[in-house]
């Protein structure tokens, strides 16, 4: 029930692209897809097979979950890269401002420009 409530909440936050094309392309080849469909048609042979069959409907949820995790990791890496770039730009700006200002401290040190 909790997962279904979260899915309903997430549906409101989906991008237009996800609303128009909600199904992600399958990475299985044609033969692999046919084999998987055939296995799903067969009756389950054990406890694990039955559990997998019971949770087959969760595939769409896991696709969205994995996509969100990948986007989260990509954004974290981008944020780190932008933080480094911002630090370099601040350092360059500090050097520039020290180079154009005239104070006794600046005159004692070599000109950074």
C-alpha cells in the first residue's frame, strides 16, 4: 500500500516525456524476450519462482526507481564538478582583485598578474 501511494505521488511529479512515453525500451534481444515470455507462461516450479511471478507486476516500479537512482548519481557528480569549477573561478577572481587593488600587503607580495 505504501509503494502504491508513493507511485501515485510520483506520478504527479513525472516529466512530460515520462507521461507520453511511460514504458522504457527493453534491453533484451528478440530471442531473450521470447524465452522470458515462455518462462512466465510455465507454472512456477519452486518457492522462488512463485515469488518472482508474484512480483513481476513491480517491474515498472523498479524501472522508475532505478532511473531515479541513476539520475540522482548523475546529479551528484555534476554538482561535485560544478563545485570544483566554482572554487577555481573564485580563486581566479580573488587573484584578479588582489592584482588590481593597491595596499601595503599586496605591494609586499609578487603581483599575481
